[in-house]
């Protein structure tokens, strides 16, 4: 799991209690703040690494939520990881962390006459999930179910792309008897199956809306699909790192061409990074990954690389040695399945991108000064992402 724990240094909450809170996730909506600069407790200082003022370009990246991990920091209102790539009058949603529907409203991505009968989802052209960790998908149902009252009812059928079934449970970290898995008949459903299960989960509500409010059936509005990763790379879900591969293109319409590659986020598999090529430029989303040559290849010469990052000093302080087996498991996931702040600059330099945008910050409460380390080795522009930042692409 991706873990961002409330900092004991700031909140005074003890490590044991933090551990106990893990996995509670983000079931409630933690809405973003009204102004991007105040999106987190750490964002009130003047921003050295903020984006230049948007000129409202035709193609632009909007950071809807920039927090990584399922835990919500007390007093911090940053939304969960989600981004929108606007191309003309439509946009593509990349991940759907907590608060995404409210963030879409705040970002004014819908029609100007935003009323109860339309809304930001009027302009949605597709959804792309990088992987199925809860912090990336927990509000997908908010978009696809409550979406009926926020503009989704008027879209033509949109694709919801994401990774397919893992095919096997992950190995147990450490020693001891194997726990009982959830849903043993199908313990690792992929995106297509998740869409079907979501309709079943919300069938009571959806049928009420369909029969009583005459809303369209979901199958007319969206279709969940597995990204077709070539079979030869899917043989070993527990293999690490992800097999070396060339990016492959799997989606194209009149605005974007979307390519993907496998990245290193073990034990999550498949975990994907996406590249969007448009007439105005290209934007790459790393998803969650440790340093990964596949990602560098995908991002080669892109205009913007949106990359995840973790503050490894924070992780080490949170889990000092000696560690219990559970603590060791979490610590190793944090530093081995994510990209360290001291690594991300050289990745952007290797890929030769113009702009590095940090999002999925772990922990999101750190001030910009902590993330300054990410610029090391990179000569381009760096933006430390905050909720509702807008980054223009091209002219
Ligand atoms: Zn993750």
C-alpha cells in the first residue's frame, strides 16, 4: 500500500497510534481548500516552486489532488491524487483519489452554466487509472455513481482504463502463517471487473435513479477496460523490477494519443505510467513507482513529467530501528516502491523533460523547502504541485 502517515513531529500523535490508523483509508471526502496556495498547512509560505500564472492555454494540466497515500493528515485538507489534462473543451482524468469530484467543481472544468443538472463531468472524455491502490481509485465511484447528477448523464460513452487482474496474491512480507485473503475466489480483480463489481455494489441506488429519475444505465455512459499490456510482460506478477519494455499505444482519439508502460511499484502489478501526446505537447504521469528505466523511456523529451515522490528522511524518522516485522514491511514499501526526493531530479534529467511537476507527495504536509532536493541534477523547471495548480502545455 502507499502510506502517508500523519507526522508525529507535527501532530504529536504517537507512532503506534499511527500504525493502528493505517488502512482506514479515505472513505470520507476530505475536500481541497478554496485556494491552491492554502491547499495544505504547508502551502501558506510564498512558493518558490509554484507554477507560472496560467495563460489559460488550450491544453493544460490541472492538479486536482496532490496527496499520496490513504491516510489523511489531521488538519490538512489536501485532496487525494488526481489530475486532469484539459485539451480544448474536454478533459481526461488521471486517477481518482479522495475528493476528486469536488475538486473538479473547484477547478471549473465543466460548462459555465454549472447547475445541479449539469456539471464538470459534462466535459469528461476518459478516465485513466495508474494502478488500483485505494488512494488512486477511492473516489472513482463518486465520479461514476454520483456523477449522474454532476454532468455524467450527458457524456457520450467514455472509457475507464486501468490495469487488469494481477492474477495472483502478493507474497507475504516476513514470516508467519498466511492470512485469509479477501474475496478468495477472485482476490485481485482488475479495472474491467472493478467496473462490474461497482455496478453491483451500487445496484440499489443505480436502479432507483434509473427507474425513478429516468437516468441512463451506466453501460451507456462508461465502460471499464483493462489496458492491454502485451501478454509477454505479464507472466510474473511477483517479479521485480517490472520487465524492461517499450511503451505501447493503446488509446487514441481526436485530441490525444495515450501510451503506457509498466513501472516498479511492487507488490502492486500491473502498475502503469501514461503518456499523453497532444498537438500542443506531451504530458507523462509516473503513477506510483520506484526509479524505473521504463518510465524514463516513456517520458523521453516530454514537455511535462508529473512524478510521485517520497521524503525518505521523514520515512526513516517515522520508523527508526529496531523495527517490528510490520514496521519493516511498511518502511521497505515506502522506500523501495516509491521514488526518493534525492532521485527524482536525475530521472527528469535522464528523460530530458522540460518541466518536472511533483505530485503524490509523501507526506504532503512537508514544506516546499523539503522538496527543493528534488531539483538536484535537473536543469529544467520544477513545480512542487499543490491542489488546483494549473500548468499550461504549449502555446
Ligand atoms: Zn500505490
